C-alpha cells in the first residue's frame, strides 16, 4: 500500500477523484466524437469519389452511344440511300416536266421555265446542290466569334 505523506493529501485525493474521473471521461468522449466525425467524413469523401467515377463512366458510355447513333443517323439520311430506296422499294420515278412546280422567294407557285431541269436530279446532283446552298449560306453569314476568357478555359479543362 502506498503511503501518503499526510492525512490531508489523502483526503484531497479522495475529494478530487470524482473530478479526475469526470475530466478523464470527458476527454475520452470528446476524442471519441472527434474520431467518429473524422471517420464519417472520410467515408463520405470516398463514397462521393466512387459516385463521381461512376458518373464519368456512364458519361463516356453515353458519349459512345451518341456517336454510334449519329453515325447511324448519317447512314440512314444519306441522299443516295433514300434515292435508292425510293426507286427500288417504293417504285418511285422522277416527275415529268409538267409535274414540276417552282416556288418564288415570296412563296408563289409558278409554271416551269424553259431553262428549268426536265427531271429530278440524281442523288449526286442533289448532294452538290446541298453543298452549294450551304456554301452560300456560310458565305452570307460568317459564324460569330466569341473568344473564351481564362476562367472559361479553366472550367472547360477541368470538366473533361
């Protein structure tokens, strides 16, 4: 048994024993709470990172599917393919000169002119006409130039 120097020291120790126990318990509870919140925060951070990874994977899968659908759409809407289907499966023929009507700029229908084409153009001619129309449109309206500032460039880099 430990001997105390005086009876007074024993009495102080016994009186403060409850305070010391309470103080020690408080420190243990506080450290436990802090540790719990640290572990909880770390767990949430890992869950969020996993969620971000899953969203990125889903986005790349959707981008691949979108590209595949755009390729399929381009194949299905090709003028040569439509022309071939119209002639073979639907038995369509080009209209005669009498059945062709032209629209003026204000929307009125006029009779065919002498210099107008006698038949509907082939797919290659239609594609060439479409290219020329697009060239005229792009020449008439230059695309607007909207320079990016530094923060927009930074945002774009970190989005991808």
